[in-house]
């Protein structure tokens, strides 16, 4: 399942990142590495997906969020 489809309030673990080298580098710099725990703060199927990872809130565009494969906890 990708991060764009996760409802608010859910906690997930990052499994893998799909995309080019530059996109993967940007996501990893934000702390989104395989194995990291993420809490979905806001996801209303419009606009950005707002997440909390390592105590920091991040807004991701839907396209970027759809390239992050996660598993629910």
C-alpha cells in the first residue's frame, strides 16, 4: 500500500521508496528511509499528505506520497 492511501491517525512503517535517484535522495534527507515509523496527520484525498516522522511534520505532495510503499502497524 502507498502512503497516499493511508487514513489520518494511522501509524505505518516505510517498506520501500520508488522513483528516481533524486527523489529517493530527497525523501531520505527528510527521514523517510526503509524501516522508519510514520504517523499520518492529515490526508483528505485532496492537497498534500501531512505526516510526522522522527518528531517533525512534513507535507508531501500526493504524487510523492504515492511513491512511498508502507505497511500498517
